[in-house]
């Protein structure tokens, strides 16, 4: 008989009992993965069971592979082996056969049996078995060498080392520590079981080093401690290699890289200066910083193809000098593995919209579609001078593909070649933790996802389950995940069970009720990674303060005492109790007093609380306070320019008005309500003719600097000429209106521009362009809602329908949205409504459609149909 | 039985080197201490490098324990130190294992008892004591007294001694390297199980903890005795019997300690310092704390504050009081739709700030941060909520339970000093410590703030009683530690109350005989934005002119006050007459 086979026979006789233990473990593993024991459940400690069973199987497999007959171990394996008439290569080959026939083959057969029992296609069975063979064979160098390196009881020490470094996550701790200190970004963010290909590749790369270690030991005979240390080091190196950017995950391969490259070359990326936003933040070292985000646009993209942008390098210059940038957040990485995370904030309904005027709209994607965070920078000293931005961008492209649909009922199933889903339970008005939650729907679903290499359903992006209401064409895409559990991650088709909670489903305006819940749909959408492209963009004159960026000033301290009392009376009392200077005090002392008044005003800001919106909880005004402060402004008019218009504009205007009244400036009087300037002057150039001026001081389109300058002049001269000059300057030029409009579209400005034919065309094109880039959602920022309104004002009934749907789904009492909704009504219909009428407006929008109105092209308004 | 005293005489030693002669003379003399010292030196010679590595690792672990987040460094030092200690123990025991015929422990002239004693001393001074010492620095600054430090030492020493003696006794029974390995694994499994079990003992179960402490001592004693029986008396059976009996008793003891001495139990604290009473109606002329606009608590001494634990009707049936889901408590919030009750991380209210006002100039403007609901539910709201579950609540007598605390100023330094260096503040009661340092001088948001990065640590040894009285448990659980940061700027006439991060405590870190949890305790203080914008006041000048105080509430006890149904109706009527508070 062939000597190798003979030696294998001898090994097998010794290893038989251990092999039976291994086979038993395999059977238990199969039973576990088939759920014959310990069914999937969402209670208790989940997912750990799968990892423990897998780890246990690998440990037993290693134990079996490392075990050698006692006669081969004498004197460290030297004595008997040297004198036996068995060539070394035959001995090594027999060890290889032990690994192949006693461990690899049964594990491979287990995969085949599992896939067969799961009724998978024969091609999947074959592929699964081949992949298992590939994975197990990666350990061949390791186990064959280790069996000769460690003899007798030493194998248990080797197993302990293997368990500590690999199974107990100690290796990951060390690798993370080293990576952090060497500033290496880990390419691997999950568990080994979710990205096995990395570890298999790394095992192949480092396996030969084990052979070298064995050869070295055979020449120089290392003590067991040295051998174990070297073994541990090789394991750590394997771990580190798997986590490093040097190893690629084959499941990250793009599907259409060439087409994406062509698309990237054909369409330029546009980043508008006004889309940049700089928001304050704090990093984990508690350093203040600015987060830089912007919207990157590419025209003509299909709705179901989405780019996700990151910046490889951002350079920001101000006055020619480069501003210091900070490294990106550690939790934010790029790459296709982030697709699921990005999709959380972007509407998925592009995958479902087949055409037609009425789009399916996402209920719970984030507002500001297309905005991405790009980089972080230190806060510069100069926040007023614009900057130039130079970015090297990477776009990860994904296509949204519908896997299938099913009714929203228990027992519903969705089946596709790569993924299967079954709804086990539908819980109405129940939250993620089982608590009562009106309007929410919690599903218990079972998923089977293919994890074979040719079509991996979990990597880089998992399928996303959404709820679809065909009646109102709404999509709920983001769910809160509760308990979950999985099995058989290693075996080619993973089984999962999870709880998913969708919020705001049965809310007013959605058309979904408990009664018709079963007729809604489940839609399963799979993002496919298409490819990656790189772009270079330069943008000039970007404001650091525009578009909701950081704002200077602002107070946020309220009173720490007397919180239960009337804040209006307490404010007045605090001002009176303060250190009031003498009437002829110098300007600095007066400034200190005025500052203390502002501090007290911020402390008692509750006095401005409105509930419901439009109705003061604490009726009254700040006139008495203003009258106390005004004399100091009369004495030192320059103090006006130090007043706070950012967060205390109402008080500032009250003080200015009081000062002007006390100064006797014509046109300013003490009257109830908002301070108003009212003056009728005769026009010398037209005898008998008069010009009437009426305005409040709060001229939002003029700017505080010009207003305060005018007030200072008026206080000094006791004349109202500066006020009239200010009012006269309010009519904006078309050019300025156009500049403001493109940054901040609004209905009123649109109508103003459309009076001029040239600007009408430009404005229309700009509105259409911005409208085309909006995400298909009902949750908008104020700016996005204005864009939709502006498009509707151009006569687009689809835009009107979209606006009505979005408004109808607003929360009825929400003071933060109130202003935008009031403005929407005025823009669309040309009529103002009050806060009290807002709730009814929202309810009406749930019933109204575009057909309820007709378009008045002359006035650029929508008018109710005659029968409404 | 072989005598412990060496039988050979100097005349029996022929042809030895000078070193050996000196050794023989030392051995042959009847000087047990000299023999002991010799053996200890021998142990040191055998394992000195490993011991030095062990000390290095323990030093690293001690340094890691002082870091804010020990994390990776602790993992990289303490775990290897643990395994290395077991290895040192194992090697030492194996070198003279009584059952192992490959070693000559029975015939060595130094004597078996001396060898055993030397090993015990060697392990004590090279492994056990350094391990105890490395654990001590992390407990500085917790206001521990002698009793608490004793608890720290015992809490560290007992588990380590259990592990060491068990390892030693098990390995001493091994007759070969194979048995050593197998018994070593067995020791590891047993020890791991024991450690996990001890670490997961609930620190609420005092009797079990006391039992566990006694069990640990018993286990050490029985393991040492077993080892001694085997090493000195060479009686394997007796040794095993002693070990098994001791081990079984020790394992059962924590669960059977119900009848035993519970030295951890401390009495509950009832407030009796001053007579307190309720005043119904508008604020009394003599002053008092406002609980509700029409209900005041009168009689509190200065700096004392009452926090409402519950205001609820008393049921005539023997139902537990207070009932679940009270919305009147300062310590919890209840979702009135779902009924779910959750603990409020911040239970200190404006009343606590008011108590401090006397320590600062009158007329100062007090500034703080917005809170969600400073007023809380009105009495009418409390009654309305109670009627949902107790329809006859208006006809029943009510009870008001309050927790009294006294505000202590535990820290007062110029702000400039607090900014320049890290600070540590101990709470008035042992076991709690606040470490903070400047996080950022100028957080730009909301007009500018100073951010202090803080960490509130709680650590206590579970083998000794925690304080002289039981901590107040409103509604059955311990409230989160709160403190108040106050910044006084006399030049501006302003006093600022800091806003603290509402970060829940981390879960108890499992540790044998210790309870420990921590949470972030960052706090911010707003800049005087208005003054800086209008008067040119600089941040540096403001910092130089301000003082930072930290105030900590010290528990003084609880008190129940009974309210009749008529009094309750009177309070409700009075609340109606007073200006209704809108929300």
C-alpha cells in the first residue's frame, strides 16, 4: 500500500474517537442551522448562539487536526519518526489527508446537505460546497504545520492561543490598538463571520509563514513558549492583514464599473456655492470644529441610480491661505459597505416610480436630499470672508432594484433568486420594545439571504424592507430594528428573524388605518453596488455663514430661579433691580447696563412663548423695559449699533422705537401693537401732493446695519429723513432679486422676477433645475418646500399636488413648521391665514388635489375651482 | 513520616565546593527561618524574570486604571498579568509537586514544611501583595475611611487568593505534565466560573455578599490546608477530602447565608432633625419651600431641600405605597399615554438652586439652561392622572413623601484655576467622585460656553457597609448622582448654574466584591455674551473675575406627611385661585 495511505490509516485508527466527536459536532451544527434545535428567536442573547456554535466547530476541527498518535510524539516527535521507514513527505501528506478527508470533506458535505435540505438549486449546492472547500483549505498550511510544531499537551496550549486571539476578540483589540496608533484606517468594520473572504485570503497569505516557522523549529528547536508566541504573532498578523486595506473583499466588486466610468465622464458634477453649509461640532477630543456639507448634483440621472459622495481630500482657502482641515470622523468611512447607512437618509421611492404625474413619496427619509458631509475643519478666525473649496470626490453608485412585493399580512411571502422573506406577525400600534405606540406598525419577519460569492445578497448592501400605501402613494422606508437573530451565515444561505417597526404609518393623512392595513404593500428593495467614480470639483466664493451655517452671537441662558412665576413681570423686576447707572453715566457704564438688560431678557425668554402659535402665554410687551433703557440711547446713540439683533431683535426694536419716541422724532409714536413708523409728507416738487410712509422698523430685507445707522442718525438729528431714505431704498433691483432668489427661492420673489420676460425664463429654468433635484419625499426643509411651491407657481399641477400631499402630512401643531406652512398658503393662494387656521389648512390639504384648483397665469396663483 | 528537620550532619558532606559548604552549613543548622529564607531565594532565582514581567504588567495595569477610560491598555496588561501569575504559581508548585515522582520533594534536606511555607510567602509577596497594591490607586479620592480601605484590600485580596490557592492545590495533585495540563485547564474553568459568579453577585443582596466573603475565606483556608496536607503530610486522600468539603461548603455558603450575620446592613435614614409641616394656600409669611403653588413645606433649615418622592392617595387596602406611575415625583417621568415610567437622570429642581441663593449676593441675576418642564404637573393634574386608576382618590387621605437633602459646597476655586488643571472632587458620602477638567474654553454654539469634561465615578467595596445609613431609594431604586455647578461673577452681578450632560450611568462593571459604575458628567456654563458683545468684556477678564463652586446634595432622610382629603381639596381650591400656570 502506498506509504501515505498507510500512515493515514494508522492516523485514522488513533483519531477515530475524536473524529466521531467532530462528526457529532457537525451534526449538532447542522441541527442548529436547520433550527431543529433552538429555533430562531428575538428574545434573549441573539446571534451569539450562531457564533458560539461556529467557533465550537472550528475549535473541535482544529483539535482533531492537531492530534497525532502518541508514538509519533515521543521525544518531541524526534525519536520514533526519525527511525521509521517513512519518508517525511509521506508523513506530511498523510497529515494533509487527515485534514482533507476527516475535516474538510465532512464540513463541505455539511454545507451541501444543508443547502439541499433548504431546497436550493443544485448550482447553489455545488457553489456552496466549493466555497467551503476553499475556505477550509486556507487553513491547510496552518494545521499541518501546527500538528508538527506542537506535540502532546502542547496542542491544548496552541488551541488556547488560537481561541484567545481569534475567538475571544483579543486579536481585534490588539489590531485596533496598533491601527489607531499607526493611523491606519481599518477596512473591516464588522465581525469575521460577515466578511469571511478577508480572513480566508489573509490565511492563505500568511499560511506559508507557518511552514517556515516549522522548518525553523526543526533546525533550531525552539522552546514551547517561543513557538506559541510566534504562532500568536502570525495569528495577529493574519488578523491585521484581513482588517487592512491590503485585502479586498471580493463581494465588494462593482457590477457596472465601466458604465459608471462613462457616466462620470459624460456628466459633470456641480456643487453650488450656496449649497455649502458649515455647522458647528465638537470632536471626540472636545475640539470645536466646523462640519462641511454640501449638495453635489449631476443632471440627467435616472431616479433609481444614486451616487453617494465622500471627499478624499478637501482643501479650503481663504485669501489665498489654506485653512487647517481635520481628519474625518472615525465612524464615517467610505466604500460600498456604507450604502445601507446612506440610504437611511435618502428616498428609496426612485426604485418604485415607474412614471406618471403622481410620484410615490417617502414618508421618513431625511430632508435635504443629496446633502453629504464631506470634511471637517477648524473654526477660522475670519468667518465673514468667503472661501474657495477644492475637493477630490469619490462617488459610490448604487441602483435600487425591487426584489418583490407582498400584501402587508402575516404569512405574506416574497421570493427572489437571491432572497426570500416571510411575514410572521403584524403588530398594530406597537412600538419597537412592545410598548403601546399609536400609529406604529411592528413586523416580525423571517428572511433568507444568499451569501454565496456570485450573488451575495447581504454584501455590500442588504435588502431594505419598506411599506407602501398605494392609495396615497406613500413609502415608509426606514424602520427601527428590534430583536434579531441569524443562523447559517457560513453555509451559503443565512436565515434571519427580525423585528422592524415603522413609525407614523396609521397617522392622520396617510390613508392607512387598522382596517385597511392588510391591503397595503410590503416592498423589498435591493441596492446593487454599480461602481465607483472619482471627480474633482472647485467652487469659489463660498460663504461660511450662508445656508443655515453657524451664526454669530445668540444667547441661551434662561433664568435659574422664579421659573414658576410670570416671566414678563420677573423680567421687569430684574431690570429694575439691576445696577442702574446715572443718567449722565459714561458710555461704557451705560453699555454694561444695557448688556445686563439683554442678559435678563434672555433669562426670561419664556415671556415670548406662544401656545397655540400666535397666542402669547404671557400677554404683554417689553415697553416698560424699553422705556427704562431708551434714555441711555438718547445720551449715547452709538449704543444702538451694539444692540443684539440676532436673538433679541424684538427687544432691540422695542428699545429703538422707545428711544425714537422719547427723542421726539416725527413719525414715531407710542401706540398699541408693533411699533410703526407712520408719516405723511408733502412733496415739494408736486405742490398739494403728499407721500405716505408706513412701515415698521423691522425691515428684514434691508439689513440691521443700515437700520441701526439710520436710527443713530435720527437720534442725533431728531429728524426722520434717514428713515424715509431707508424705505425708498427697499425696492430691490432685478439683479439683486435674482441673486437672492437662486439662493433662496420664494413665491413672492418669483412673481417679482417674472414681471420681466428675461428673468422669467431664467427663474423658471432655475426653479425647474432645483425642483428636478429634490428627493421624492414628504419631509422637507423649508427651502425645499419653497422650491416645490415655486414650481407650482409656474403652473405645474404635479408640483401643486406634491405640495398639498406634503403639507397634508405635517403634524398639526408644530410651531417650528408653522411659519413655512403659513408662507406656503400665502404663496400658493395669495391669502394670508393665521396660526389658528393652520390646523384646518393641513386637514384640507389631505382632501384637496391639484384638480381642486385652477391656475391663474396672470397672478401666478392657484384658485379654487368654482365648485370648491 | 519524614521529619521536618534534616537528618544529615556536616560530617556526611564530603568534597563540596565552598558555596555548597556554606549552603550545607545553613541547611544543616536547625534554623527554620534561614531555611525558609533560602527557599524563598531559591524560588526567586527560579522565577525572577517572570516575576519582574508580572510586576511590569501590574504597574501598567495600575496606570491604566487611572485613565479616564482604561480600555485597551487595561486589556493588554491585566489579562496577561492574570495568566502569568497562574503560570508562576503553576511552575513553582510543579517544581516541588508532592505527587510527582520526577521531582525530589520528599528527600530534599530543606524540609517539606519549609518548602510549602516558602512558596506561600513567595506567592504572597511577589504576586498577591503587588496585585493588591496595583488595585489601590484607582480608589483614591472617594472619601474612603479606614473601613472602606479595609474593604478595598479584602475585596482585591480575597479573589486573588482564592485563584492562587486553588491553582496551587490542584497542580500539586498532578503526577505528570499531562495531568498538570489537564488540572491546569480544570483550574482555569473552575476559576473562571467562580469569578463570573462572584462578579455577578447582586450588590443589592447584602446577605449573599456577606456569605460570599465568608465563603472566599473558607475556600482559601481549605485550599491552603489541602495543599499543606498534601505537601507536608503527604496524605492525598485527606487533602482531597479537605478540598472537596471546603469547596462544597464555600459554594453553598452565599446562598445559605440567610441566617448569618449581615454586617453590610445599615439602617434607613428618616429625617428627624427639625419638625416639618405643610402649609396650604399662598406662600406663608415665614417662608418655606414651594412644592406646589398652594402647598408649601415649612420648617426646613437653611441649605436643606425637599424633593418629592410621591404624592398619592393612601389606599385602605394594604396595597403597596407609593403606587406605580405617580406623576408627582421629582425622580421619574411618566408617559401619560402609555403609562411607562422612566427614571429622570436629573432630579434636582429649582428648589435646590433657591437653597443656594442665600450664599450669593442678593439681587444677583441667576441664569441657567432651559428645562423641559420646570413647573411639573399641577395638583389638579396630579389628581386627574390619579383618578384614572383610583376613581375615589379625591375622597381618600393622601400622603406626601419627601426626601430631604442638604446642599454642601464641595468645591470653590477661582475659575482660572479650575481651567488650568484637572480637578477632583469627592462627594460628602464615601464612594463617589467627580473628576473634571477644562474641555473647551469657547464652545461657539449658543453664543459661547465653557465646557468642562467630567466623569462621575462610583466605586465601593462590597465587603463593608456603604455608609452609616442606607441610601434613599425613591420608588425602589437608587437615583442618579446629581451635582450643581455654579459660576459666580460678582463684577457682573450674575450667577450661572451649569448644565450637566444627562448621560445615564454605565451598567455596573462586573467586578468581584466591588460595585462600580461611571458616567460622563460634562457640564457647560454660558459666556456673558451680551456683556462681551456690548462692552468688550474679554473671556480672559471674565474668567479672572469669576469663581466656580460645586454643590452636592447630602441625603438627610425621608419623611412622610399625611394630608387629609379635606386638606387636599383645600389645596386644589387654593391652586385654582392663584394665577393658573400655563404650559
